[in-house]
C-alpha cells in the first residue's frame, strides 16, 4: 500500500536515539545543557495546548511539576532540530473534583488542568484528539503512553516475581534478584477489511455506542502467520471462510499496547453465523452505505472512529486506493 504510513501514529520518521539509552552520562549532559524537552502524561492522557488540543505541550526538564513524576523520564527520541524528547508521568496527582468514571467511558470528554502547569494546557484523552495532532506529536504521544503503561503493569519480574527497576532510559526493566531482563511488550492484532463483491463485513462489540460498526479484529496467536490469523478470527467471529489475504498497513495502537496489522481478505461465502461470545453483531454493508455513513447520512450506521486503522482501511476501500 503506497501511502500506508499516512495512518494515524505512523510516518513521522522519529529518530529514537537508541544509542543514548545505554549512555546515561551523555543523556544527562544533554539534559543539563537544555537540549531536551519533556512531554507529560496523566493516566495515559497527554498534556496538550488548549483550546485546539492539536499540539503537545513540551516542558523544560527542570519544571517543578516533574518532581511529582512516579517514574523516571523515558527517552522517546530526537527531534529534527536535535532536541531530545522525553516523557514523564504524574498519574499520582488527583485533580480537584475528579470523577474516575469519566476516564473509563468509551469516549472520555473530560479535561484536567494542573494548577502549576502553563495556562492553556490540559490533559486530554488521546483517542479523542489523535487526528488533531501532527504525525510527530501523534507518534510521541502514542510511544509515551504505551511505554509508561508497560512500566506500570510490569513492575514485577515474570521469572521470579521480585520487583524490577527501569533501565535503558525506560526501554528495559532489570531484575536484580534473578538477573532477568524485560522489554516493552507489543501485541500483534490483525484487523481486516473483508470483502465480497461490492460489500464489506463489519461487526460490533458489546458496549459500543448504538449503531457503531467496524472491521473485525483479533490477536495473532503464537505460531500463527498474519494470514492465518485473519482467516481464523473471521471464521470464529462471523462464520465466514476467507480465501486470499493481503497485508496493507500497520498502526501502533497504545490502548494499551498493540500493533494493528491491517489486511484485506476475500470472503469465500456470505452467510454470517456470529459467535455471541466473540461479537455482538456482524453485517454486510455496501460501498454506498459506507459512503453514506462517512457523510453522516446513514443514521443506522456509525463508521469506525476517525484515526483508527479501520476508518483508514474503509476510506481507502471507498477511494479504490488500497493497492
């Protein structure tokens, strides 16, 4: 797919400065000489500029709020101007009047303002703002969220159970008890545009907003190819046999730690037999119906979320630009 990397969170060409991860002396010198900036997270939400919510706020490494960080800084990479970009997390901060239920909703519209951070800056849910960010800020935000989330959920060694510690500027955890070394986890997930003539197969999961449908998706299992995973998942969820499969594009998806592998598959039959344990519903939808949904003229069908690879695949299917 010629323009695969134009998908959200892809294509910024970030230099990850991996050579500095194991060189704390040089990294500290860069910090001391003001050659670094910090992007900030709170419970997975990046700090962005209000009211447009279209730009990450970057702080100097000595900003007082960073003393509240629960994790050491994580090196994200090096910007085009040579500045290093790091991330820190202040999830222990509790905003006044904070309602935890808001951040666990399907779409979190809430914004949090820290009294000691620059005016006009708020923490906003990444899925809500991902299409507003440019490709560089989107990649930085997704990387920061994914790596910080991994550290929170993998504090203890998987070999011996002892608490491990962050090393390599955030890109590794070391266990001093048994010598185990652990690295950030990314789970491969196939997401597929399944077609049968002029129609595509869409499904919905329980708990989604009324009328929302998207491409089917599922985790790749050990010992399985991408193509085999596409065929297995579609059959398990909708009872449809799939023949030829093509890989199209990938998308880092930090919710919490997946790599979405976008594929196209040709259905060999069209009789849907859903597994209610897997999905809530599945339907065949024509190009015209999807086009109407994208235009907001199909009240019975809400398209996949903008910025998600499912939306990207459907959009390119409509434009006949999947090749």
